[in-house]
């Protein structure tokens, strides 16, 4: 990743409370993403992308570390370069999305309008994930 690309992506907050909150959130999201590498139904890519967003607004150091990490930097780079995300990440993301949305629709939401909004969100996110290219590693 070159420095001009970094400068366009990084928008560090001037407020210390916001920076620290985003650093903490980013660290938690990296932890969840790492767990997703070992737990089959927990997506990795989604959490690492959210962590990258948090770090892009809070810490150039953590942002660079995340993008150059030997274990999961390639996941973020592949997505950002348009190579896509792994099929397993797509499947687990969509599965978790629908399980949580259906639970909310069936047991948590009392209003028909809320249920319809949740269903529309799930459909939209599913379409988005399906439309992202599927990354196939070169052998």
C-alpha cells in the first residue's frame, strides 16, 4: 500500500475520546476476526474490515499493522483490491446474518414495520455479499 493511498484512506479524528473509542473497538473487532479464523460460523473478513475502518480513523500505526499483518493482512488487501472475499467468509457471514435477523423477526420485534425493515436489510446485505467477487487463491 503506497503512501498516497494511505493518506486518502486515513481520516484520523481530532477528538481523543473518539480516537480511543475507535482503537478499542478496532482491537475488539480484530479479536473477533481472529476467532473467526478458527470458528467455522464466525466470519473473519467482515470483522477485519470493520477494524480497518476504526483504525483508519484512530491510528495510522494500527491501520498499517492490520494491512501488513502476515496472517490476515492479505484478507483485507484482497477485498480492497477487488479480488473479493473467500467463499467460506461469504457463507458464514450470510448464515450469521440470517440467523440473527430471523431471531429478531420471530422473537424480538413486535412491530410489522420493524420486521419488514429487518428483512429488507438482510436481503440487501445478502445481495451485496453475493455480488462481491469470490476470492480464489492462486495455486
